[in-house]
């Protein structure tokens, strides 16, 4: 039985200036891909005849084969042995040795990247066996030694034969693959056909294409274009049209380019009826024929004396071309944020007689809504409807999102929308509004408004769907109102609807987030009793919830129960468990879970490694964290800002700012942009080393790169400046923070009050205390202790005792430090705010 393989495409282009085969190195980690496996062909001869060079060294060959087989499960060692043998004894030219090496390397994802360079150097050589022998030897090798042959290895050979201009070998390679039901990637076949056409091997290319179509592979319009263009170049117009007709009969979905080629064929044969018919079909399909296609038809009209049709097509071409150009320009303006320029261009083309299409209206309504210009968006919407263009769900959605962002729904203008534009009713007809608005309201925590909207729609005879009820459950869960959320489930059942996996998963997740694991599991059991098989997402939700609520120790038993019921753990499952152990400080347990997932063949991802690195940093095992970071790089994993941030934060907390700065620079070098979390770690690290100059420089970089500074960063900077006695700089930063709308918290206020008191500015410190009252932030006992001690130092005993009384009035209980100040008149250093 013939096996067909998915046409996934791996872009593998041999780099320039490749080194000789004997100097090949694999230190650069390969790009990770999931291999496609194929079985060896049963049609192979028992033994492949070797070339003369192969039979000349049988003992060396057998020794190489036997040694490679010993490294069957150790591909890196196999490659190292092969390179050593090559460098010491000369190039190993036996095809079976080379094929065995490729099979070993392809069996492991980490070494697959080495194959491309090996194959490229091999096919670039002169003394190699024919392509047929190579393909059959690869298949024979897989059968003899028990490998699952990797389709990508065959694709490498086929592609590289084309790359090094060995087209005859490439064709032979391709045909041999087909003989054994090994189907190459369509993209590589397309490249082969293009190369054949360029070398004037037109008839061979056509023959190859026919064989591909017969076998059911390679039948796409890109491949068709290659052959149709070849026919045009040879002047064989009827044959090009034949390709087109046969493709339509086969049901091949053609694109605008396919139509354009056939239009040119029809024009060359002066078949004006066919050309015009095809042009009409293109327009009906929503395509705008290019200027070249129009020109070909117009010239055909002129040659046949049909000047009237030629002029009509010319006007149509100008109109449609202007529309395409204008749409492109408008989109460019909008993307750059110049929506007003796009609107100005729109007005100009309308005045010029060009009729806007649905796409243009959609573009402008979308961007007007995004920038909050709802008046213009509604004007365009009305203009569109008056032009006879019916709104789509997407267009209505743009408007509703715009109104939502402007808080018009919240401000009671929902009725205005219904009355003025009928948006809600139109959207309900399109099947989107009810659930979209419900989702928005519930995500914003406005569940009462969502319920009112649902009641309103029900009064108009619109029956809520299960999706609507699921949105309500989501809203209640977000607010932590789990009783209300569960009551919605009862409502669903009362109305005769059947809850789905999403319904139960929302409730399970909600209960777990509230720390009510008992009810969470009860809902899960209810789901099972309803014969609703929990999807992987639900199981992972249960595992993740246990881990996040500090019950990671219970996950093993639960996981085993799920596995018995058919659940297959994934990297998401283990990531939750590993992260749970890390949060509980159980790094050894996290490592045990990591080893277990690897033993089960589950590949860790960047989230896995980041959690472990975080765990190592928390328990001061920074060397292990660095080892894991380097391991990730060695495996070719694409590191992200979060991973770098965790490592940098760990180094900063260890006060190793030299290493932290090194990784901060590395983060920038790989093209990543540090976020506020990373900057905060660096700034805090420098602050603890009293290097405020470096901390302030980083703050300036944040401003230059438009990265918003948060309260924590401002607190770190201001407290550091106050500690160094730079009061004016600290107050300037505080003013900057307030101007950005950032509200101080207790830590910030405490730092300010302490800094001001230390510099004798008791009046300003008292103003800060009053500011805390205005912001409804209750001062701590420590704040009052600092103020009382400051007034004692300045001899303001009356104010010190007044503050003590005020403290009592606010329900704060003075501590030993308070009375120590009142008795001795000073605040001990040991009682100052740590880190401020």
C-alpha cells in the first residue's frame, strides 16, 4: 500500500563558503523540527551494488560499519568517529557507510541539523555513486539496521542535487524516490521543475509533472504556473490552455495568476470571448486583474477592431487600478498612524469618481475605531450602507470595539447605538453582538450589565446560547463570585441545555483560583458523571490549579488517575508541576519532575527551563542556573526576555552585577528588548551596591526606549537617592512619577518621609503624611515612629506627642520602638525600614 506523507516544508539553504567535507563541524546547534518518518521500501534488492571505490576497501568499510553501529544510540559519537576516520585515513567513499551515518544522525533531533551540510558536501563531490544507488541504499540501510527512515534526508539529497546544478542526478533521485513510494516535498519538486524549464528540459519537465499528477502529488497552482509559463515561452499556447483545463477538471483551486496566464493565452490566439469571460470571472471572484492582463485584452480588442470594448476596458482598468493603489496607500497611512491622511485620500478619490469597495470601508472604519474617532467611523458606516454595501460581522465588530474602548457602552449610550445605527440588531442578525458584548462586559467584571443585556435580548425573543451562559460564568469567576457562577450552571440545566467541557472547566478553574479545591474537584466529578470526557485542557487546568494553590504534592496521585483514564501528559502538564515545586522552594522535587518528563520522551520547552532557572536562583544555586541557560543555547532554543529576566534577577540578588550586566548586553545583542521587570532587577541591583549613577543611566535608557517605569522602579531610584542624600533629585523623580499618574504606595511614602525627616524637612514630611490620608492609605506604625523621632530631634516635643495621639486615634498600636522614642527621644537604626 502506498504511503503518502504531509507536505511540510523545511527551508534549508546551504550557507555560502562551505568548508570541505573533511572539516565539517557541528558545533552550531541545528534548528529544531519534528521529523517525518517513512518506512523502508519492500521493493529493494537484497544488496546494492557498490561502486568500484567501495569494493576496494572492504575491511575498512566493514570496520567503519561495525563501529558506527556501536554508536547507533549515540549519534554525536557516531559523527565524531566518522570525522576522525575521515581525517586520519582519508575520505570514506563507501555509500553504505555514509548512509548508515545519516540514518543514525536523523534518529536524534539534536544531530539532524548536521545532515544538511554532510549531504551538500557529499553531492558537491565528483566521485559519488549515481543518485539511484544513494536513494536505494538509504532505504536498504533503514531496513537492514532497523531505522525509521527520515523523509527529510531524501529531501536534502534532492534539493542539493538541484542546488549544485546536477539536474540529471536530481531527476534520477526523484524518480527513484517515486519508485519506492517516497514522496518528496512539493516545494522541492517545484524547484526541480523550474530548474528543468530554465535548462530547456521542457518535455522532461512535462513528463515529470504528468507522473506527479497521476500519483496525486505536487498538484498545486504554483507547480502548474511553472509548466504553463514554459508553454508560453515555447509558443505552445494550446498546451498551456490544456494544462489549465485539466487542472480545473481535477478540482485544483486556481488563483489570479493562473487566470492571468490563460487570459494571455487567449489573447495570443485572439480568442476575445474567452479572454473577456476569464476577466469577468476574475472580477467576480474578488480579484483585481493587473495592468498587464488588462493591456493584453485591450490589445486583442484593437487587433480585432473592437474599439468600443477596448475603450470600456481601458476605463475599467484605470478605475480598478486606482482603487487598488488608493487602498494600498490608505493602508500604509493607517499602519503608520496617519489615519487623517488616509481619510483625506479617501475623500479625494471619491470626488474623482472612484467608487470605494467594502475592503476600503472596512479598513477605514477599523482604524477610525482604533484611534477613537467614532464619529467618523459611524459616518463611513452610514456612507457604506447608502452605497449598497452590506456590513459584515467584522465591520460591525470594529465599531462595537471602538464604542467599547471609548466607554460609550458603560456611559449609558448602548440605547443610542441601537436607535441611531441599529448596530446591535444588525450584529445579532450576523450572529455576533450578543456574545461579543457579553464577553467584553464579563471580562471587565461588569456581570450585572451583562445579565441586563441578556435579559434585554431575551425580551426580544432571542434565546441565549450555551456560549452566552459560559460568558456569564466567566464574568462571575473573574469577580470571585463562585456561588453566582455555579447558579448559572444550574440555570443552563434548567433550560434544557447541555453544559460542555468549557462550562465545567471555567468553574473548575474559578474554584481552584479561590482556593476551594474541594468544590473544584466536585465540579470535575460532576463533569465526569455527565459523561463529558475532560479534554487535555481541563486536566491541565486541574493540575495547574493544584500547583498554583500550593497543593503540588497532590498532583502525582491525580496525574496517575488521569493517565489511567487515557490522559497523556504534555509539556504543559509538567511545566505546571515544575513551577509549583519551584514556588514552594522544592527544587529537588522540580528536578525529579523534569527527569520524569524527559524519561517519558516529553521535550522540555523554554518555560520548563525558565522555571528551573528561577528555582536555582531562588536557592542560590546560580552555577546550576547558568549551566541550564547554556544548555538551552546549545540546543538551539530561542531564548526570550522572560528567561533572561529570571537569570538577570538572580544574579542581581546575588549582587553579581558584572555577570548581570553581561547577560543584559547579551539580551540586547540577540535582538530582544528588555522590559520593565528586567530594568527593575538591574536598577535594584545597582542600588543595593550604592551605584546610583548606573541605576539612573538605566532609567534614562528606559525613557529613551519608551519603556514605562512602574512604581517599583521609581521607589528603588528615589529611596537610593535619598539614602545618598540627593534630596532634590529624589523629589524631581517623585514629581515625574506623579505627572505620569502613578499613585504612591506605603513603601514609597515611607521612603519619602524617612528621607525628608533625615534632612530635617519635617514640614514636607508632614505634607506627605497628609497626602497619604487623601489617597486613603493608612500610615504604618513605622511611618509614625520616623516622624515622632524626627520631631524629637528637632525639639518639637509637642508635635511628637500629637503624632502619638493621632496614631492612637487611627487604631494603630504603638510598639516598643514608639515608646523607646518617646522615652529616649530617638529612633534606633535597627528599626528603620529595611531596604528603603
